[in-house]
C-alpha cells in the first residue's frame, strides 16, 4: 500500500486509515473507495452508530466511536496507528439550525479533538470537509471566489468557517498536514444525505425512479453549486495524494462542478422520465439556500493540484437513474 505525500511503502507501518463518520452519505462511499485503493483491512470505518445496512461497510473493520470521546479516539489510534484520519462527522446545515448548541459542539469540539489527537499521536495527515456554507448573504453569489467576504449566517456555516481557521492554525503551529475542501451539495445513489439544504437534489431522483412525484422544499429557481459523488471522491483522494508543496491553501479549497436549480434538475430527469412531476413548497431551508453561492470559482484547486470534474447535470442524471433502477430490480 502506498500512502500520500510520496511516502515509500516501507515507511507505512502499520499505516491504516481511519474514517470518522463512516456511516454518513460521504463516509460510506469514501470507505468503499479507500478500500478499493488500499488493503481493505487497513481502512477502519468508525461511527457513533453501526451502519443501518451492515453490507455497506463489510470487508474491513468497523469501530463504534463518538468523536467527542477523546479517550476512545486515543484508544483506536493506539490500536490501529492510522497514518491518515478522515474526519467527516458533523451536523449538516438544516439539522444544526434546529439544534444549534449541539451542532456547534459536534462540529467544533469534534474537529478540535481530532486535530489534538492527530498532533499527540503523530498522525501524518488529516482530512476535514468544509462547505459552501462558509459563505453568507454578503458574499458575491456567482462564481464565488476562493477569498472573499464570508459572513456565514448559519450555525453550520459559522462552525465550518471557524474550523477552516483552526485547520490553518494547526498546520502553521504544529506542522500538521491537514487538508480540506469546501464541498457543494453532494449527490450519490448509494446513500441518502441527512439534514442538509441540498438534500432535495438526491431525494428527487429517488422519487422519480419510484414512479412518484416530488414536492421540493426549495423554490424552482434556487441555483446552488452541486457535485456528483464520483467527482467528490476523486477530488478528496486527489487532494490527499497531492505532494504537500502543491497544497497552498490550508484553510479549505473552493470546489466546483455544476450549478443548477430544482427546475433544471426536474427537466433533466424528465428527459428520461417524461411523466415525472415536481411541485414546490419552500420551507425554512430556502433561507439557508438563499444565503449560499449559486456557483463557485474553483480556479485555485485547478491550478494547485489539477482539479477537474467529470460530471455535468445531464451526465449525472443518466448515471443516477441507471444505478437507482438497477438497485430497484436487485
Ligand atoms: C448541506 O446542505 O448542509 C450540505 C452542504 C452544502 O454542506 N450538503
């Protein structure tokens, strides 16, 4: 197994990878991608609860871990001696708005616990996801630049912005190789998101394939940055495997792929399923969406470590529908 930063294989002893928050939308897919890349038994999946479908994380170790429990984390790090930690556990935007103090505690204390443990145990690399939620209503909405006015107005966004600054601080003060991406809304067929503002963009495909109509919680013309899961996995692994000197941004990189509205998503699906209908009933999540960028300028990621997405809306729709239909028949 070869790990990032050009380390030779012999230096990786025992060299596992720990994924915290492994049962979430991204975690399930990232564990599978890492297990394809490395030896599966070296990729340790951890979450506060076991997976709903154990098959999804079969093929490698699973450990129960509440990321707020530092002594349990220390124990797992001593047991598996990870070279890399992917720390994904968080409350997303809509859920954190409903439970602000716990959202702050999980998102902020969880990150600080992981960063402290990484320094204490000499873990080589940490990955931590940020989000387009770091931007707010004062931010330029179109082609939002890497460096601009932020002023997020959600608990989730405030925690992500503070977290970015902590990542940069641990890099500067402790030399910790911590890397991060500002994900747009992520769309995949293998698992459902939970508690986000961009979740409609996944739900809509499930309803379409089930032969049902969809009631969307955002207005039809709400444009948001989005990304198909294979691109998100590619970006994450490419970032983590880029030579350290290429990583110039130690807060978090803007990352873009496509931008679309619920109406454009519906139209893309209707090209395959003409009878599919969508109605619109915006709820509290509309306000969150309205405070976020419509599209992202990710020139810095492209320039520093060669980021390039593969999927646009129609290509993603064709792939999503194909896989969801296959899963329905299985
Ligand atoms: C959410 O909607 O909260 C997330 C995000 C954009 O970070 N998907």
